[in-house]
C-alpha cells in the first residue's frame, strides 16, 4: 500500500511518468535508427551462431571419417585438396592447402565484421542524438528563455535517451562479436592444424 504524503501531487507525477515506449519516442529518428541497428545485429548474431554450430558439427563428423572427405564441410574440402595434390611437390601441396585454408577462413568469418561495425557505430549515433538534442535545447532557450523548464525538456530527453540507446546496442553487440569471432578463430585453427599435419606427413615421406 503506497501513501502519498503530498495528498495528490506526488501521485500525479508518478502517473505521468513516461512508459518505455514513450522513452524510446523521445529519442526521435536517431533513436529508432539505433534500435534498427540493434535488431540487425541480433539477426546477424543468431544467423552466425547457427552457422558456426553447423560448421563445428560438420567438422566433428568429418574428423571421424578422414578417409572419405565430403564437400559439405571445411575440413572435408581441405582433405579433398590434399587428395588432389598429394602426389605433387611438397611446396605445391603446401601452397594449395594454405590457399584452401584462406578461402575457408574468409567464409567462416563472413558477416562478423558487420557486428564490429555496428558496435562502433551505435555509440557514435548516440552521440549524434546527444548533440542534436542539445542543439534543440539551446534553440528553445534562445526562443523562450529559461523561465519554463518544459521548453528544454524535449531536447534534453532526446540527448539522454539516444546516448542510452547507443550504449544499450553497443555493449551486447561487442560481446556477441567477441564470442563469435573467438569461435570462428577456433574453427580456423583446427583447419590450420590439419593442414600443417598433412604437410608435415608429406615432408617426412619425401
């Protein structure tokens, strides 16, 4: 049970407290653009996570059947390259395997760079909204003076809300990028390990 010692005014202020939707609306166009970037980063992260899980599963299954490589996974394509050039010189084989690893690395890391870009751009857009809101505030002060605080509230609200939205989007996007980039590098490391292993085996055979 809440008690209002002011007998009404405090309760009225509480009722007039803006909702989450109204807070977002205060951010204006810049705020909605930041939220759009956040939604895009979430979609990219989910897509990339599924892609990495499928790649890891394919490599794990291929590791159990090294004698029968398939073209549906990076390790299988690496082994196919080895079977194709294993009778060639060790230098030619190494170049072909390194080229295959580079191609697979590009595919594995695709789209992750967009997460890094969004993580960098979101705070800058929040800063843009902050500057825009402060400009609106100073314009209101120029036109109406400082007698009525409500004339400045809109610009200040936009400045603060866009800053918050930029950070809310940037922080989880940075964490998602770090996680997905680490997993991608782990897959590439497996391919590099397999490539070095077959090259060393070929060199030992002469």
